[in-house]
């Protein structure tokens, strides 16, 4: 009887501990969400409107895609081009990651990019045309900031940083940067309506480089259940609270396949390789 009592007490203690861990996880995620509401939402101008990105076209661009790459924070499209033409970027650290996730199927990958900075729009449109001519399925949303709501929002450009392609431009308020207005996209709704609303299972990889807005967006993906449908997410702007929350999530659940990889691959970030089309 005494041994049985000890086992019961030990089980109860373990159960209480696990409950505390889950409560802590929820608190951390809620705090990240509150940060967005306080810092970002309160700073938006009264120009907000509703935009239905799920209705961009009658045909889903990703129909038939078994391999999908989502590039949040595309800049001038270097990471997407590394996927399809790695020979142009020797020793780029992301290339082995592409090979591990997509194997020999990198040319079959369907890529979707999002870039908020309108300065890059013309170049990205030319890049998209180039990709389509090479039979790479690429769609880039220009002047579009990844967020957790659809609308119009202030965007802050590091205008004195042309050489580095205006790094560090973001939705976060900064009086030392040039403020403009850009379209925002609710990435969670877009993901549900476009990526997951298809009759084909896919291998999905995502890059997130949206300048310290990353943890907020990924938290939204967790709350919605979208996060665990992604095979691998890589990036550099994961705050400590978010990393701790993900660590706890992975420790106490076997149902989430998502691998979170810290990677800051800025190799060739200023290299604009000409768009050669050979017959």
C-alpha cells in the first residue's frame, strides 16, 4: 500500500508539473501577442481597410505543388534564387537546408515571396518574370508586409542603407526612418486559404526575415494550428520568449513536426546576378 501511495503521489506531482509547463507556454505566447497589439496596432494610422488576399485569383497558384517554399521578407529575392540556381551562390549556408528538405526536387518547388519595401518592387517583378521563363513557379507579393491582419499599415524604411538593400526596414515604429504606408497580409488566413486548402499533401519550408516581427507572426500560426503543418522554418529574429515557448511545445507534444532552425544566411545579399535566358 505504501509503495502504491508513493507511485500515486509521484504521478500527481508529474501531472501538476506538466500543467504548470503548459500554463507557462500559454502565458509566453499570449505575452508575445500582447506585444503586437500594444506596439504595432496602436501605431497604425486610420487608413486600415479589409483586403481579401485569398481572392487574388480564381485559380490557386499552388494547385498541384508537392513542394512549397514560403519566403517572408524576400528583399531582392536572393534566397529564392539560391533554391533554383545554387550554382550561382557557392557555399551559401541555406543550400544544404534546401537539399535536405526538397531533395532532388528543388526545380519542382513552388515559391511564394512577400516583400514590404516598395523600392524593391520593380526588380522583384523582373525577377518573377525571369523565374517563370525558366519554368520556376514563383509568385512574389510586392509592397506587401507579412502581418496578422489585412489592411494598410505604416512601414519604416532605412532609407540611408541603399548598399545593403535597405536592411532593417520594418513595421516597428522608428522616428529615424522614412515612414510610408504598405499593404499588410494576414499570413495565417492566407496560409489556410491558399496553402492548406488543396487536395494534395506537400512538403513545406518557410523563411521568416521580417525584422523582429517574426515571433508575433509565428505565434499567430501556432494559435491557428497552421504552424505544425510546416516541415521547417528558418530565420534569425526569434526572441527568447518565443524560443522558450517552442522548446516547451516540442518537449511535451509529439504531434508537431515543425523544425525551427536558427540561420542567418546573408551571403551574396547585395549580388544582383543578371537574368540570363538561354534558348
